[in-house]
């Protein structure tokens, strides 16, 4: 076995987004593509020599072969040890936990999260820091800069190792520890939640459906929900992870998790429903005939987290991404705790969590988490909901009704316009930014604009500044429009339009969100000139 030095050249476009580098799978499978990026990761973090890493992925197509390549590169770069999930599979929150549990020097996660998988679909690679969280912008920028100048990478010519066999082995002088993907994560969940109370709830006849969407959380949900908590066999559907996610789009929203939605709004619906995504960091929560938006879910979890043993001490603070509704802010104000508004991207929560400033964090894109790891965690959110239901002995609909009556309701929705030509999307945003200063005082759809800006964030912990994080148009009545281009897709640009309208109650709390938001939606289309720039009149996805 020999560590080889392979001559290469920079490959254009290897710039990580908010969640690592994502491209079509054939691109990653191209000559030197994966190797160049992995070598740039190692170089950007000061080398791999003597270090320990975690490695795993969501099981999508090319996950297994990419893992063998990364292991051989880690060995050739002098790494001391790699801890890898069995068959190279780890949910993203489980990987974050293993990094923290074993105090490693970071980890490499192979995932394109909620994006489709398969030979012609999406693949991704990202690096997580020793705290278990995604690499911050300074580190991802260093990785990108390294990709622009790379001339060689190092890789071992050793044979592939058996990643299905749990245990320790050696790869060209580097220790490889293949671990059960579920055990350590499940043990962590038992320290946070009242499993006895949840188990008793299931024993009393409580019914549930969890749609794993043929993705990574299937084994986690089956072990925890069915084996440890006693939910009926078959509670977990689409529970076997498949390289192409069974042809499904593993994004837990009402559009893509339509089977779950049909069941929860049909005859004889279960008491509770949930879904998770490709790599296990997102969640959707549904009660019988009751959809819970991610923004509202974060607010309800913040208001009730003290009911779970792991959070009985109370919350230090609540953080949300800027596009997420202000529902959680109202809970924070009522609890007398700090609230934080950050740019989109879980990495922005890391400093707040590490500093003990925030305990719960959430994004409108179906991501919720806490300080137990440094990633959003879909199954964790579902378990916290179950703990709350077990203690309160109410339905999801009853809990939501009481929450809205107490805090008011932030009607909220996100409209996604996918695969827009990048030049047209950029031109639309540039024109809108150019008009922001003159919008204050204008009236549209009967609403007066209180102000407009391009959101900038100064990290309260390290002072770093992030500019141009999304255009905000704020109205005097508390309504809000946010527009930003997402970096999580692999084709063209995705325009995300976030729409919010607050109703304090007690009346007007039970409207359909799209109806309640109708004037805000019309205002967004008019102000941004979406039709004129993109040719689109309707979004691809509404959540």
C-alpha cells in the first residue's frame, strides 16, 4: 500500500454554499472532482496529519464509493483515525453527535440533504467543525480558494475496506472504526426526553405515522419509535434507505410528503404524523387534520420545551433565521429570554449555541434543533413533540389553538420558484435592491411600507459580518416580505419568497394561510416584478 501523489488542476465552480458543495452526481463522479474538493478541505483546515475525523452520508447514490475515496485520501494525508457509520451511512445530526462525543477534529458528511438522489440527481460534500457544526464562511471560503490553486492531491492505493462489518481495521496506517449508525444517537435521545411517558402514550392507543421517505432516518425512527418507544410496527413507512430515495423527493413538506398529508387529512387519520428528509436534519409535523408550519412548530417547541427532562431547566434563548416568522420571538418575549435573528444557514447558530446564548434554533425550511448537537435534527424535533403531547394529553389541533389564542398567529408561507435562469434571477434581485431606499411610505394592497433593506448580520459572539442575506420589505401592520436566492439547488437559481402577516387575535386565527396572505402575495409579485423578470406567475412549491 502506497500513498500516491496525483497531479491535478483546479476545477471551476467548487464553491461551497450554505451547506457544502452540491452538484449533480455525474459531476462529482468526474475525473478528480471529488478528490480535488476533499484535498482542498484537508488543506484549508491545516492538514489531516494526526487528526481524527467522522465520516458518513445519507446513503444516496455514490455515497459508498465516495466514502472509500475519502478514507483513502485521509490515510494518504496522514490522518490518525476515521470513525465511519456502518455502510458509510450516518444522519447529519448523528454525525454531529459523533464528532462531539468523540472530540474529533471534525467530520465529512456526504449529502445533498433534501435534494433528490440517483445516478443523474444530486450529491454533496460538506465539512463540519470540531464543535459538530457546519464550517463557517471563513473556512468554506478558504476551501474554495484552495480549489482554485490546487495542483495535486494525495490518495492511498489500498484496497477498499468492508464498511458493513462493525469494528476496527487499518487502512494504510490509519485506523478505521466502523460503528453502528444508530446506537449512540438513540442513547442521546434517551437523555433528553421522557421515554417512559411517551411509551405509556403509545400503550394507551396513541397512533402515529412517520414517513422516512426512503431516506436515512428510516433505521433511526424504527429503532427509537417502534423498538424503544413501543409504537406499532408499521408506524415508520418508507423506512428502508435507498440510493435514489425510491424515486421520491426527500423533502418533508406538504408537496413532496403528499402520502403522509393525504393520510393525516383522510378518514381514520392517526393522532400524529411526521416526516424527515434525505439526511435526517429536517422535519415536518402534522396532527390529525392539522398542518403545523415550521415557524409555528419552533414557537410551540420553545413554549413547551420545559416539559421534556433535557430542557426542564428552561431555555437560555431562541434563535431563528431571518426569513423564519417572528412567532418564536413572541414566545421568547413572554418567557423573558433572549431572541436572535440570523442569516439562513445552520452555521450561523453555532456561535450562539457554543456560547450558551441560545438553546433552541429553527429555520422556516423545516429545520429545528437545540444545543444537543450543532445541526438541525428532524427526529429530535419529532420526539420533543411526542414528549409535549404525552405530558399535555391534548391533540396537536388543541395545542395549536391554545398557542394562537395566547400569542396570536403569524400567518406564514414560503413560495419557491425553482430553476430560474441565474442571470434573470440576479437581475431581478439587483433591480429590487436598487429601489429599496425609495419604498418607505409607499402603499400597496392597502398596506403601508415601514421600511426596506438588505439584511446584514453582525455575529454577537465573534463580530463577523454577513452582508446581502436577503431583501426585507416591512409593513406598518407587521406584515413582511422577504426575498432571497437559495444556494441549496444544483440547477439555475431558486427564488424563495417568504410571506408573513400577524393577527393578534382573538378573531381571525383560523383562516387558510394562503387566503390570509393573499394581499401580501400580490404585493410581493408586484414589488419584485417576478413575472417580468422570470416569466413565472406561480411558484413550484408552496410551504
